């Protein structure tokens, strides 16, 4: 069972008012989840282990294809850590994202912590979570960003197909493009943490889509982030490199956006 919490807020959204269809995004802190305070985290040995774990994740993930797991310490002070960068991100941007994520200390007294940036995920816990599918996470989108009603079914089929094929990719990362004729194109991205099995990856993505199909199904742009997988869908190319460049066109360069106010929504859920 899970609890679903809906939050509506006014956000300063990023609109790409440029002629190019390739609009890669900026990195940003999307949110975090943590466990209740635990007094044992004040122990100097635990703090040293956490410091060493975060440094190890930041140093090793960029040179390990953007994914790394490690453990530090023994007994009650043992910590398990995992980090992963989005599959289209460069090693330099991956390193910068993880370092920024590691510096966020909103849960300094909790032993279970997950933080999402647009370009990376970082998790640590006193419990061994490696290889276990975890759905806790969030979804974001824009109320005014509605899909053409005639395309909703086609878009759902597109994202379902992406969820089915991503686990079979070498890095469990995939991008895809849906050509919808005069309505342009739709771009999708899906990824699972590479400690998961193929079946667990597929389950994670499918559960995400099922949880939020009513909220995201009629949107032209949305993003879902769980602790073990993520999926993004937009009507512009937001990623930097396609997983199959020969089929999907050129890489994307970062463009400077213009900002405008829109009503945004965010949904958070925890298992």
C-alpha cells in the first residue's frame, strides 16, 4: 500500500521559446525523502562513514558509466549508498550533479535518504536496499500543458512501449520519439537504477505509469521520479543524447530559456 499526497503550487517554469526543437534542460534539485530522526546519526563514527560514502559515490559514479554502489562502516554504523546519473548526461555534469546532491543536508538526522536532481539520483540507508525495487517518489507537470485529446491514447501506448523495452537496454536507459504528424513530436525517456533485474525494472516503470495515468495521461509534459526508476515525457527534445542517435537525430546542446509563470502540480507518494 502507498499514500498519495497531492500538492498544487505556483512555480517559475521553464519555457523554451526558441525555434529549435532541441531544448535540453538545466539541472535542479527536485525534492527528497527521508526517514524519521535517529539520534545515532550524531555518532562521530557514523558521520565519518557518511562523509566517506558520499565522497566515494561522487568520485566513482562518473567513471563507472554514471552508476555506482558502495558500503562504508560496520554494524550499526554501516551505510549503503547508491547514485546514478541520467543516461544522456556527460561525465562532467554527472560529477557536478552528484556533488551538489551530496551537499544537501535536509535529512541530517535520518538514516534513510533519497534525493532527486534532474540529472542524478542519490540514496543511502542503514539497510541493504541494493537490487530491491522501491516506488517512493514524485511526479510533476503543468496544468495548462494539455495534450490533444486525439493523441492521448497514442501517447499512452508510446510510454507503455517505452516502459516495456527499457529493461532490455544495456544500461536500462532509453529515449524514444513519437511522430504525431502536424502536432509535432513527443519525446520520452525511461531509466532504471542498474542494481535492478530486468523484471524489477519493468515492474517499476509500469507501476509508475499506473499510479499516475489519470494525472499524466492527458498532459503534453510530465516527469515521474521513483527511487528505482524514472520516466519523462515532453513535446520537445529535452535530453542531450538519444540512446539510439542514428534513429533519433543529433545531440542536444543546452539552450538559454526564458522564464514565465505557470500553474504547476506535483504529486508525491511513499510506499
